[in-house]
C-alpha cells in the first residue's frame, strides 16, 4: 500500500496525539487513582499507546 505524503503527515500527527493521550492517561492513573481503576486505566493507556505506535509505523512505511 502506497500512501501519498499528505496522508503520511496526517497519520504521523494522529500517532503523536494518540501517544500523548496515552501518556496523560497513564500519568493520571498512577498519580490520582488506586486499586482496580488504576489497573484498568493503565491497561487502556497501554492499548492506546499500542494503537499510536502502529499508526506511526504505518505512516513511515
């Protein structure tokens, strides 16, 4: 699959924003929550980070 330059740019920006969201979420989870909620938010943040990584990977190939 060949992507044009503008599509790659938008995918890169989306990946950066998604990874930034996951960093905010994991920071919030570790500082403001406890117990099961902390685990759930950490898992969600990990999944979001993985999605951002895959989006970034697609944008550079």
